[in-house]
C-alpha cells in the first residue's frame, strides 16, 4: 500500500467535507440540533458529513472496516479500519465558535498508520502517514522543543459526563496553571492534537475520550517527533479513553498527571 497516496486522497475527502460543513454553517439553525445526551450534541451536518466521508473512503479501501461517531454505517474492526469523527467540536459548530474539524484515521492491526485533521474555519489540513512525516498544508511540521512548562501553552478538555474523577483533574489543572504560560480548552480534541503536532501547544491531555476523537491526531504527533501515551505512560490510548501527547515536555506533563491521578 502506498500510504502517501492514500493520505493525499483522504486529505481531499476531508477538504471536500469541510467545504460542505463551512457552507452549512452559514444557514445553520439551533433548531436542527439533536441531543445524544444532556451535553452531547449532534446535527444533520454531522451525519451527512460522515456519509460523504464513508462513501469516499470505500473507494480507496473497499475492504476496510469502520469506527465512526455517528454510526451511519456498519461498525467493526478489520485488518484495516477507518476511525472517523466527521465533525469534532460539534458544540463549537452549533454555537458558531470557529474551532471544529474533520478527523480521519486509518488503523492497521491496532496501530494508526495514517491520519488527516482538517480544521474547517482556518482551512488548515494536517496530515501524516507512517514513516512519512507530518504536514500542514504541504509544509513539514514538528512538535515543540520547549524544554520546560514555563516555555509552553498546554491544552486539555473538560469532561461533560462521568465526573467521578473531577477532583483529581482539578488538582492537575491547579498545578499546571501555576507552572505554564497558560492552559487552553478549545473544544476539539482533533485540533488540540494537531496543534501539538505543529508546536503551537507544548502538550495536551484529556480523559473520557473516544477513539474517533484522537485517532488521526495520534500519528500527527508521532510523525512530528512527539510522544503519545495514556495516563500511565503506556500505549492504551486509542481505546483507553485517556491520552497525553507532547513534545519535549511530555514526560514532565505525565509526571504531574500521575502525581494526582
């Protein structure tokens, strides 16, 4: 398989889907919102975007399986599996906050081998493939080499359900607020991972995640020279529901998390 060629085709699909999302945002009404949970929003834009992505990906790898957020196709892992979030940051999209992404990752036997994150409002397409490097709109990117928290801005996400570990999480935030140049919560895990990959954020951590939130971002960070782990420092981050991604400060960030978690 020519992973570079596959990734370029996926990038085209992501851009085309992003153009659809951008146009729909111009006439979108809050009346179109559905609720999967009290704070878990979805719209026809999510569902139609996912269908468009799936139709395109089936032409690239007809034999592949799918794991998708909106489950508009049969779900299941195969030798090759697409992991898709058609609109990561739906709450931002619904409220007109311009931070939402198309996220498409390709997994082969448990390892992410290609990924594309298209940030719609900024027209920024991040992509990477195994041993091919990571790119933003055609330019090579790399993680931050900043050696300490005092040189970094970090990103995280806030839980919107399962609040049992909230006290521990707040202790982590308390420590990092004091030690870093700032914390950001933008509302799109895919964008957060992409921003780590290009060095805008020194690191990112979050829990209560799903595979489709971070699959594409994993290989972006790895191919940009960064490190990705779960909160224990292990490799259970695709389906383990927690992730730590970073450049040079990854170990330092992991140490803070483990101190309180």
